[in-house]
């Protein structure tokens, strides 16, 4: 298999070599039928002067209407100003009276650059009336294609984990902190997480479960406001303030981690039993 440097040295790599190179670099699906010359676009990007002017005005409402946005060639201007996007996200999320409105707000939100590379919004799956809500990190390739969280390999394991305690997508609810797939499944940046956080927090508040389960480190750290790693945070109940009430919250391993480290399934099983017991006690 050719390495990246082989490819770069070879003046005429084969199509197969190029595709291999793309896949290894994380480019595993095409966004458009026709290629786009991003280098040519870069030259056409407007200077950033309007950005400074925009930052002085109350720009929150325009951030939500794509049709009113100036059309930058590569990234939305808001992607360059995380503080504005975070403030806009907070303000917008707080106004959503229900899940349908929250979903519509996210569909129209232009403050997170991940939206422009994702195929579609991955909002949630399962029963919004459920007593338990699971929150993962961000959609992967399969989720991006289907528009539903946890439908790929780790989703299959999550389904098995749920089934082990009598749960499924009719009596549990599933979402992610980040609702758009990061390109090539890279980790979301801290800014992207901060921009998406108000939406998932409002999402949790609207679903109003009795029990919240965070899957893996990123979701646990961002929702529980801790920097501790999953080995320390998992399996320990804590209170989560939804904004309207305090609910029980537990962190456990992300199924993708369990696929890589199956020996931790034993500990995950303890967490699952603890979740089942908490749900029973709440009946
Ligand atoms: N990993 C996640 O965190 N969420 C998904 O939806 C899929 C994989």
C-alpha cells in the first residue's frame, strides 16, 4: 500500500493510489457530484473587515437565517468568531419551546462550520417520552448518511447494551453533543463543542428524562463540566441540573471504546445494571 509520501513523490499516482490516500486521510465520502477547487475559492474570500463591524452589532438573529447571511466562499463568517456563535447558540436554544422547534433551530443555525461539511443534521432517535436519555459525542459516517445517531458499528453495540437491561429505541432516547458529523470523524474542536453545547443542554431539558447517561469522555466532560477521564467518572452517580430540575446522571464507556477495549465490557455491565436499578427505583 503506498504511503502519503510515496503518493506525493509519484508524479502520476494511479486512481486507486489516490483513493487509498484520500481514505487514509479521512476523506471517506463525497459531498458533491462535481469536484470543487477550494484553492481557487480561497483567493475569492472577502477581507474580514465586515466581521469586525458585525461583531459590534447584535448579530444573533441573522446568524440563524442562512438566506440573510453574506456568502463567504469557504467557511461561514461565524465559524471564524466562536464567541459570537456560542452566544447565538445560547440565545437560540433557550427560545425553543419544544423538540420540533429545537430541531428547526438547528436546521437553520449557521454558527457551526461542521454543518457545511456534514450531509445532514443528526438530531436524535428513540422515544422522547423515555425516562432515560443517552448522549454520545458526534455522528460518524453511517449516522451522517442516515440522519440518526448510533446506527453504525458502535450503535449496534449500544443497541445490545440497551437490550441487556430491557431498553431499546422505543423506551430510551438517544442524541449526541454534536449533531453534525466532523469531517473524517475527527474530534470536534473545543469551540465546536461549546457552540453545540447550549443545544444539547436544551435538548436534555426538553426531553426531561429521569436518568441521563453520558457515553464516553467528551460527552461526560462537556455535560458534567469535569476534566476527569472516563476511568474516574464512570459508574458514579451525580446530579445533573437540567435548568428546571435536578436529575440523576451516570457516565459510562462509549460503545466505540468498548469495541476497541472489550475487557472493559465487564465494567460497562456494572454501569448498565446501575442504570436499570435507578430506572426501577424511579417507577
Ligand atoms: N458515536 C457517537 O458518539 N455518536 C454516534 O451517533 C455514533 C457514534
